[in-house]
């Protein structure tokens, strides 16, 4: 029920996302895609739409600008150059992949140090 675009365009979208992540400026890409018919959702085929895809991931250029204390909490100490490696301990464990219903951060977590 969930297809509104051809599955054959997916690898191209993923490729753009991977290139965006490699740049270190955020996984945000735009694509122009043509719809396929989706009877369930009532979407006709042939509409060209422009979509902004936003995927949570580490943003290396942003990380470089963080205060030292916050950097140590948000960036893994090992393999920090690999964007797919997340910090696995501390108050920001797995950042940016955090449950949005559990945002129990204290003001102390964001103080410069």
C-alpha cells in the first residue's frame, strides 16, 4: 500500500543521501520523482513531485564547531571520522538517533566547558 514512486529510483535517492553524509553537512537531498498509481491512497500515476529527504545522521561540520565538553559527549571517541559510528555511552547515547518521547536532557548537558 505504501508505494507511490517506482522502486527503481530508490538506489538513486540512497546514493544522494550517502554523498550528502560523506560531505559532512547533513543528510538532506532533493529529488524530482514521478508518482506511480496507488489505488489505496488514491494517487494517480504521472505526477512529478519535488521531495526534500531529511535523514538523521551525524553532521561532521557541525560537530567540529561544538564546545569541547559537548563534543566529547556527542562524538564517539573511537572511529569519530566514520559518520555511521555513534556515541554509545553517556547522556547523548546513540545521538542523533534518540527517541523523541524521551528527551529528558538537563540544562547541564549543554553547558560549555
